[in-house]
């Protein structure tokens, strides 16, 4: 970048060498000042980009595109810029010879401040606002029942259309030429930019399908129309696409299994990635890709609470924003909401005599599977089940090689770094490998002393920690069941019952049964090395402890 700055300076010198153009005229002086200021900024940004960004109070506005202006008008850089985040962003900028630099703007979210109310205004001629279509940064069309008004940022009405015989919600939009397109009086009409000429764009009077919501794509110029009809007293819907001359080019109404995607569309929009996003009051937010394939349906957060979706739009990062009439708020979801889908795990499975009930769960950081410890009270038996990320049962572990029951009542469950499944049962620590084969059962130290296991966890070396109510301490064993040490001295009036291991600090967190104290045990490098060789039988080793 320094070389480019020097090259710019040399070219300017060669072009104006020996010519004192600063005093030719005021216009040339203005150009000279702008050029020198640009050159200085170029050099500053190359030498110290983070410091350069700190000194800038605003991002330069993009004025040559009406669409980008809407998104960038109020963007500003937070004064308290995180240097690490800026450096990570700059590293991602790829330099290519003869090409523009490419940068994924998702990282910029880390540099942006939270949502702030920028302005609030009262619309004098409307009791409420059903839908908004942006024209410019200071003018928008809003609708109230069958009234349509163009207003400015002061709330003044600049133009209005009344008695449109239309009570739908998202019934108007604006195209790339800033012309208004709206549903009214049985057809879809286009109003010229000067608001003097109205022409019928699509005639719908003779069709059984009635239009309810429209959106004009800023990228293709196509018009997306949500239509509906009543068939056997049931409402059904579909989405149609028309090109710029009003010709039907696409119809979307079912998913890949043949089920209807829509019932009662109220609002429709298009995302930056080409997805078509529909607000359906009876289903939720329904998203399909540009060719009509169903991507996902969003039904609220969490899903069981439900969603009553109304107005909808997207931002420059392809996030989807939807008004929720149930929670009276605006929800923001990402463009790939499938990553956020909640899975209803099918826990309740019934045998001939009783019902399996879940007691403990563990999410695998290696496979993303969910491990569930389950039990039946009568007879007193247990098992471990594995569910994949789709919620499907993938594995059941219940018997050893001799077809004997492995578990009586799993209480805690975890997964070791080597893939072993570690379970605290009623009176033993039961360990199986990833495939469900029984490896060993630990019943306390010394042998025959018994074990009443509680909380459990593992560390980076695959050592296993388990709380014991008999010895009132925490046992540390290796991945093969060999006793290594007692982590803490026995508690006279209390006992450990819960564990957690911090892999970053190599710290063991211990919670007790009868008081509100959490103890943190740290492992020094020397201790970690000596753990490879077990201490003498019966020897207890106390590792440095502190309490919080």
C-alpha cells in the first residue's frame, strides 16, 4: 500500500511538474487541496490502519447508489474500536493483482454498536401504520387500511391515495425507478415517479387467486406477489413472480414433499442472497430460495412460544427482521435459520411394562450428538441412548458382552476425549467405548470400599473425575480405570456433588451438597506430568485449592 501511495505521488508530480497550479484559479486550488488530502489519508491508512480508523468519526457516505444510501446513511464507527477485531478484519482482506479486494462483511458486526432509536415521528393523517415502502432516505410510502400516503421524515403527507378497496397488509412496494406499485380495485397498478400517471401492470379481476402482498426485487426488477384463494372453505396461498413486462415466470406453492408452503401470506420481501421471505400469519416466516426450494420456516424463539408475524424486511447482511404480534417486538434471525432450529427429542419410549424416562444428558463436542441416560423404576434398569443432530435415535447401549444389564439408574453422563462414554450409575462408574462395548466399571479405591458416585467430568488427558459420597472426596482415575489420587481432603460436614472442568485454565470446579461454596482446584505443569505415574496405593495428594 505504501508503494501505491508513492506511485500516486510520483504521477501527480510528473503530471504537474514545474507548474504552479495552486494560484491559477479557485477551482484548481480546490482540486489540489482535495488531491493532497486524499494522498495524506492514503498514506495514513497504509502506515497505521487501526489508528487511522480510530481517528475517523464517520464512514464516508455512498452517494452514487440510492439503494446503498439507505443502508449507509447512519452507519458510524464506534469510538471504542476493539483493536483485535479490526486487525482480524484487515487480515481477511485478500490482495489480488489486477482485482478488487474481497472481504466478507459479516465480521463487521463485531465492530458495530447495538441497536439504537435514530428518530421517531408522528404521521398526522394516519391512525396507525400497516406497511412501509422506502423511496429515499427522507421519503416513504405508508399504508393505513385502504389509504396510501407518501410522507417525509417530518410526518407531513406529500401525496395520498384513498379508497383502494384493499385491506391487505403488505400491498405496496417501490421499484428501482422509485415508482409505486400497489394492489387495489382488483388489479396491480403502477404509479409513475411524478405521480401523474397510473397504469395497470397486472390484471387479476378474472382470476380465482387474489393478490395480497407485493415486493419488487431491487436486483432483478421482478415483482413477487403473494396470492391466495379459498378452496372448500380453506385458505391456501402461493407466491408468483412476474418479470418487468408483467409476464408470469415462476409459481411457488409446495415444498419438496408436496405439502402447501403457505396459507395466509401478509408480507413478502427478497433477501440479498436471492431468498424469497414470506410472513404467513398462520405458519410463520417461510423462506424459499430463488428457484422455489423450501429452505426453512421460522415459528418463533423458542418455537413452542409461537409467532404471529406481520411486517418483514432484511438488512445488508441478509438478516431477517420480522414484527411479532404475539411478543409485541421485532425479532432478528439470520439467513440460515436452519442452524437455529430446535429439535424435539423423542425421549418417551414405552416397553410392555413401563416407560423410559431421561435423567441425564450430555452434548458431544466431537460429533454434535446428544447422549441421554435413561431409566425405568420397576424393574430398576437403565440404558444410554444417542441421538444425532436431527433428533433421530442412532444408538442404544444397555448390555455388556454377556447380555447382562450395564446400568441400574444413570445419574450423570459425559464423553471422554478418547470417545468413551462415562456414566455415574447407582453404585459404580460405568465406562463404554464409542461403539457401546463395556470397557470397565470403577467401584472405588481401595477395592471393596464402595462408591456412591455423583458429579463427573474429564480433562484434556482423558482423566476422569468423580464425586464420591462415601469417601466425601473427588476421585481421579485414568482413562483405563486406574486410580490416580484424591483431589481434595475428605469433608467432615459436607461432601462434593457436582464438577466442572475448565480446559483453558486446567481448573477443576467443585460444588458441595450442603453449602453454597464453589472450590477451584488448579493443576500445575509438574502435577500434570506426575499424573502419568500413579502414586503409591492409598496415598492422597492434595492439589492447591482456593474458594470463591
